[in-house]
């Protein structure tokens, strides 16, 4: 057996039983008050018995007003100490040490979960459509956040966790401080690489001094942000050199952010050498091995075969191999690899399987990325419910669940932010592109496919209005629900709609019913309950929530439109 099974003594004196780490995976399983409950205990019992040398929890937030996603655990004080203790023990009962990952989302705060304006080093929004512009932190607030990291670490130790990991990767607050794109401060917290690194170093020092020397303290750091003008590999190396001088027990290497998700293997380009070694950040790790001095290194992202993992350890490039997605469908992945004779973990590749031009669309790539995250989160929720993982779960089922739950917002990065500066031109243009892509490539082909197998929807027909400027007839495809006197239509873009405004200017319209054009008048009904109306459009009651979500997904301000026929009804049998 290779070095994978060899224990690893840490600088704090603790020993990891082997080199396989379950990396942080946000569970979204906290209670409404952001405390852990039985679901997290069940999930971590599975992983605790899975043979890992180390388990890192999903990110735990340090401020309940600023969350990365719904269902985050939050630690601000010791009110949930008993529940946190049960959580730690669940993993340790299986013989595995557990570290808590501590995080603050900064400008990646998720508005589905966060009602307050996000805060960040500078008032600069991330390049994710719809992200609000954050407020720049004051010096006093920065110091308060450092204190919060330290408080959370102290409580994690009191609850029996074996260590904490500070999340300084993936575009969250600490990595925002490191990034020249996100941090444009000119005070002691920004201005040059040295000052941009100060927040991380002060958090590390505050955390270290709030816990016992035998408690492990670690950092998850980006090799780079994979963004033009962002945190580079050279800057990252300089940060590692500084971290080597702190009392750290592990530096985990990852990369990217939810704007450029390299950590999920979704970087634009991958060198042949990286592809051969599976893991995305090994080449970089090779270059920092000596800089990290006596601090052990972990690399996470892309590891799937025992051969590649063993090679990474045996060659000395890193000391620990991190596994993320494979551990959701194989909670005992470490035992399987070390003792169970499994050579390769083959988690399903989660993607809508789009090809050609579709695969190159950035909007649809974002949908794919969000789906990848959500599909794996769904597996965690199964484990939390006491079920087994379901590797055969269709990505489309996850897509439907996301739509039903959150509508359009679901398809922006769940772990990035959503909602936001809806008034901005950029937001509207981006949103329009996504809507158009979803309509063109998902919704319309979907209904066409249903039609082909005989599931008729009342949706697809055409409406003719009189152009308010041209005076000429204008035909648009519309979704319609007919009744005896006329029809209901959802005007997807409300008052922004071209045909909606035509109707306001001239209510005389024609509507195609069963291939025949009917004369009618149309009236915008902004007071109608458009969501309830949309539900009534479902071809089958079971599809009603999906239909409503579909409409919610496609528009910002939809309005119901009542169409009343003014001609004689077609004779029976016509
Ligand atoms: C559902 C999901 C949730 C994640 N949550 C976190 C998190 O809370 N903190 C973190 O540092 N990384 C998080 N990650 C990233 C993983 O830790 C890991 O870096 C990534 O999945 C790449 O490793 P893999 O190829 O083995 O999956 C998450 C990834 C997934 C799929």
C-alpha cells in the first residue's frame, strides 16, 4: 500500500490516521436558526465511518446576517454548543478527526439567504449577473470580523472539533481581500499585495491565539483566481511563504471562484500535464512545496484514481489528497480506496450534456455549474435524511427541483450570489440573454418534445397586435389558456413587453385558436394574481408548480392579459 495509508503527524501534535481528506462541501442542512440538527449528525456519521484521515465540514458562517447559501450553520456565540458537540462527535465516533471550515461570503453573499446588503473590501460587485454592489467595510468592521473568526474557532474547540479551516479561497471574503480585482482599498488592508494579505494573516493569528496549541488551524487558499487582473499564482506563492511563518497545520490548495469555477474543473483551458495528473492544482502545488516549509499541503479538485492520489503523495508534491464530489455518492470512499479494492472513484459527470454552440454559451455553462453543485447537495440531503445516495439521479430532476424551489434565481450560482442590482443595464442585458437561452434551448424544445409524444399543451400559439409605431400587424408566439369566451395570456415581460404596449395602445387583436384566427380585444390585468394564473396553465395538475416556476424563471414582472373574442365562435365540428 502506498503512502496514502500512512498517518500524518501535524505541527500541532495531532496525527491524521491517513492521507485522504473529505474536503468541505456546504450541506445547507442547518435549522431555520442556523444550528446543526439530526440531519448533519446522520450525514457525518456516514462520513465518520468512511475511513477518511480527516473530515472538513461545509463552510460555517461567522455572521448570521451574511450567508453563502440558505441552510448555513452560523456560529456567533455558544448558544448552539450542545448541537455542535453532537455534530463533532458523529464524525469522531467513526474514528475520524473533524475540522470546521469557517467562512464569510463577502460580496458573494447569497440574497436568497441574506436580507442585508453584502459587505466587501471595496464597493465592487462580483461579475456574476445580478450580484448586488456590496458596501465597503470600515476599519472597525474589519477588526470585528477578525474577532468573529476567532470566536467561532474558540467555540468549535469547545464543542470538541479537532481543528478549524479558514476559507481563504473561491472568491469569498478572505480571498476578496487577497484579490487586486476585489480589493481596491488604499488603507492598511489594501493597496499592495502585502497589505491585501494582511486580513488573512490577522485572521490566522487571531484564531491561533484563541485556541489551544494542540488544536489544528488550517487555511484553504487559491492557487489563483483564474481571472484577468485577479490573484495570481505568484501572489499566491508569496502568501504561502508568509503563511509558512505562522503556526498552521495544513494549507489546502484549490483555485477559482464562482465567477470562474476552476475548483470544479470548469477552467477554460487545462494543460495536457494537468489532465494526465487528474488533479487541477498539482502543478501549482509542486511549485510551493518548499515555500510551505514544514506546513503540510493538501490538494483538492479532480482526484479520482488511487494511482493519481498515491502518486501525488509518494512523489511528495502534497501530504494530503482532498476529495469533494466523490464523497457525496460514496461516503466510504476512503475505505473503498484504501482497503476495498476500488481503483477509481467514478462519480457521475453532472451536466445537461449540451453540445456545440450551446455548450459554449456562458449562460448555459453557468446553469451547468449550478446544477453540478445542486446535484451533489441533493445527495448530501439524502444522506442527512438517512437514505443512501442516488448516483443514478437525473440532473434534470435536480433542475426541476431547483426551478420549483427558486425559479430563475436557482440557475445563478447557488454558492455565488443571486438577485441584486436588478436595475442595472448590465443586469438586464445578462438576464435577457439567460432568459432567451432558457426559452430557446430548454423551454421551447421541451414543449415541442411533449407535443411529439402526444402531451398537448395549450401553450403555443400566436397573437397578432397592431404595432403602435408602425400601425402594421405584429405576430408574436404566446402561451395561452383558452376558455369559452376568450383566453388568458401571460405577458412575460409585463410593461416592458413590446406587444403588451401595443395592446395598451390598441386593444384590438387577433388570436390563433386551433389554426383559425379569431378577432378579440385584449386587456392588461396587472391586478390579477399572475402566479396563480400561471399555475392554471399546466397541462396536468402535477405540473402546476413547475409551470408557475417556469414563468417565474423567465420573467421579472409578468402580467396577466385577458383576451375576449369579439367574433362568432366556430361552429361545432368546424
Ligand atoms: C456541493 C458542493 C459544495 C461545496 N462547498 C464548499 C465549501 O463549503 N467550502 C469549500 O471550501 N469548498 C466547497 N466546495 C468545493 C469542494 O471542496 C472541492 O474543492 C471541489 O468540489 C473540487 O473537488 P472534487 O473534484 O473532488 O469535487 C463545494 C463543492 C460542492 C460540489
